[in-house]
């Protein structure tokens, strides 16, 4: 059973909608980054420069991060809590 109030549930649902929209935009950006060729133009006149480059790895990290956030919020709504926990001991103590 969830301990969330109705207001908190509405807030989490609104966050999920926002994150899903961001995820869709990131997936679209990844698709265009895989199709799009990087571009570089340099004009040595007085100085004109144009660079267009999208790093697919960076976009994929963003997608993974957004998916994790959505999963976390959905688990909070269903009362499932933490699905995995990794603890590391600091060395040197």
C-alpha cells in the first residue's frame, strides 16, 4: 500500500508526463544524429566558422537516464520502492 497523498501522486504523474515528452524528443534526436552527417566549415576571411555535430553516445546516455527516472517514479507510484541497491566502501579508512 502506498503512503503517498493524492497531491504527491498527481505531482509524480505530472513529472512522468514531462519525462516521457523529453524521452520522445531525445529518441528523435538520436534518430536524426544517426542519419545526420557531422559538418564543419571554416572561412579564414575575417573569421566564419560553423560546426554541426551530434554525439549519439551522449544522446543515448540521456535516454538511459530519462528511462531510469521514469522507472523510478513509476515504482514510487506502485509502492515497489528500490529495485536494486549497490553500496561501495570507500578505501583508505
